[in-house]
C-alpha cells in the first residue's frame, strides 16, 4: 500500500530540513527523502569545510605578517594532512548531529522521482503527499572550456578534500568560491593564479568592493588575470596544465600543476521527473517559484539552491520554513529578501553586504547619498594592524533612512550584523548616530559614514527631521 503523508520533503539539506522541522512542529505527518550522503551541501562540501580550511590559511598569513606587530615567528609550515584531518573530524561532528536530526523523521533513502502530482517513487516505495517541498540543491556546472575535461581539473568538492596541496594552482572563476579557496591555497603556500573574464573579483558586488579585493589579492602575491577570455586548456610536455587565454587581444597562457574550476553551480533537477508533477523549471535557472515558494503546481513548493534564486544557507532555511507554513495552512505568506539577501565572502579582507548596493540603487533609478570610511584611518584598525578596506553606507536623501551598507574589511562577516539590525528596524542615520559604540572597536567605524550622511542631509535640507 502507498504510504501517505501531509508533507513530503525531497532533499534533506539546509532548506529541506528546515521545512521538515517546521511542518512537524505544526503537527503534520512528514516524510523526508534523500539519496545521500546525508548532511547537505553546507555541512559536507560547502560552508563548513571551506571555513574550517580558510581558518588555517588565515593563521598562516597572520604568522607570515606577524613581524609588523613585532613578533618574529619564522616561516609557517603547514601540515596539510593535519589540516585535512582536523577538517574531517569537525565535519564528521556536524554531520552526525544533522543526520541524527534527519533520522527522527520517516526517512526514505534513494532517488526521488515523481509519478504524478501527488505520487513520488523512491526505489521500491511509492509515497503519496498532500503537499511537497523540493529542496534538492545544486550541482557543479559542467566545464565550458575546450580541453578542460580532457586535461583534468578539480572542482570545489575536491578542493576541499585533497590529500596533498597542488604544487601550483590556476583558479578559473572569481566568484566567492574561487576567491575564498583560491586565497586559502595561496596562503598555505601554493603559487596561485586566478583567471577571470571580468575586470575584478566578485563582479556581483559594487565595483569599489570587487576592485579593492582584487588589489589586496595581488598585494599578497596572488596573480589575478582580469579581462581574460579562456580559449583552450591542454597539458604541456612537462605534464603541467596550461590555460590559454586572450587578454586585450593578446593570446597568453598560464601553466600550473592543477586547475580549480570554480565557475558555478546549476540546480539539481535530473531524475525528479518534474513533468509528471506538472512543475515548471529551466535547466539552468532551476524550478520556477513565486514569492510564496509555490511552483506552478499549487501544492508543490521548492526552496534553496534548486530555485536558482540565492545560494545562501540562511535563505534556504527562511524559504523552507515559509514553504512549510504555506503548504500546511494554505497561507500566502510571502518571502521578503530586503534584509535576508545580506551575504558575505570569507576572503581576507572579508566582504559583507546588507540591503541595497549602489548598483541596485542606480539600476532602480533611486536617489541615494553615500558615505564611506577607510580602515586605514580608523584608530582600532590601525592599532591592531588590520587596515585593509572600508565601510560604506547608503541613505535616502529625504529622511536619512539607511538603504544599504557594505564592508570590505577585517571581521566583515561579523561587523555587518550591526547594519543588519539597523536595516531590520528601519533605522535612519539620525537614529544610528545616537547608538552608543564602545571605544576602541572595529564596530565604531560605522558611525563615521553615518555622521557624514547626517551632515550631508542637513546641509541640503536643514529642516530634515533629526528624530
Ligand atoms: C564551497 C562552497 C562554500 C559555500 N559557503 C557558503 C557560506 O559560507 N555561506 C552560505 O550561506 N552558503 C554557502 N554555500 C552555499 C550553500 O552551501 C548552499 O546554498 C546550501 O547548502 C543549499 O542548501 P539546499 O538545502 O538548497 O541544498 P543541499 O544542502 O545541497 O541539499 C540537497 C539535498 O538533496 C538531496 N538530493 C538531491 N537530489 C535528490 C534526488 N533526486 N532524490 C533524493 N535526494 C536528492 C541531496 O542528497 C542533498 O542532501 C557554499 C557552497 C559551496 C559549494
């Protein structure tokens, strides 16, 4: 007999697990389907292993630059097997905890495939659901460059799991994965070249952020080849992997022992048989959802990377929880990304953004004022030797409402939280300058652009409401 559930969650990563837990808390009968390995991308091959490794790279860098603070520590020696063993142990702990949570649900292990809008096959089992949440995540994109497949390369899964570091590395792609792991390998002593088509790393961010990071990478010895269009990849007579690229009309090449292909991911939809479920999707951009996370089939929801909207864990969770509530209560609660589209890059200096970027505001033709402040003029940053980068704040000219903020700087992923709270509570710069800040701290740097914005607004509109 078919087994019946109020909600069937397909994929037990961050988004699916959040949906399953929320639905059970609401009293629903919930089944979880996953082909494994259990744990989800973030824990197994994403956020957590990458940040664990990056911590090692950052320590090596601190040691290398410690003389600036009067400490002569010598050349750091990285014990790569020990680094990987530490990472494996940490990830095993996170995985065990998550798997124990997943196993509190009726769990069906295998590839899920829809037979009809209400029926799902998993191996020999057929499950019937009143509602579904699809959270099958994303997969690494096939290589697009001629010769790359034949030459051989690693992608992020392998970059997190090597037995030995490559003797030299070329990174193809300057998004967050390429930047974070490229810098990690460079910092543990691997000569690294990043080859990108655009004029800077992190092209999705405002130009000053991406340009700043590119400059800092170059300063610390990472070669960043910008404006480079890869033509072909091959292996040379010495066994090195060679990337030929065109830069400013000139054909150039770079050679290394390994190539890290870091150009992105695509939604995982293969085998789900979404046609049988009546769910619309695009092979590259993923399952089509509205802002209630419903697909084209009213009782089927999709969340997380498979929607192609954002590749961020906190958003997969937000979507998963909301989808579960909408699925069970028939509600039309809408997801709002105004604040939650906040994101960070764990490079050094770190990048973090909340609210609107200047690019967003310009695209929308929305008037704004901007003020920025560099860390190399900030007392605490100077005293601890962390002077790279800047913060900036954007505000509405009419009333000083903070529209967005960005940081390229030390501890950016933590410092941004003050601005997340400010935006959540719809703070104006007039409110913000009244908030006490401890001295001397990195966090007080936010008060400088806020003060400048207050002055700018009052200069233009002396009667602006200074609440
Ligand atoms: C190197 C790297 C670093 C990252 N760092 C960060 C970071 O610092 N911060 C951040 O917010 N995000 C980060 N991300 C992105 C983040 O990991 C993803 O956005 C998030 O994990 C996606 O969650 P999800 O629930 O959509 O999918 P997943 O966690 O991928 O879960 C999908 C699940 O579906 C299962 N599945 C797939 N197909 C089927 C099928 N047909 N049948 C049954 N089961 C199936 C899989 O086994 C898997 O368990 C990083 C990603 C990478 C690659």
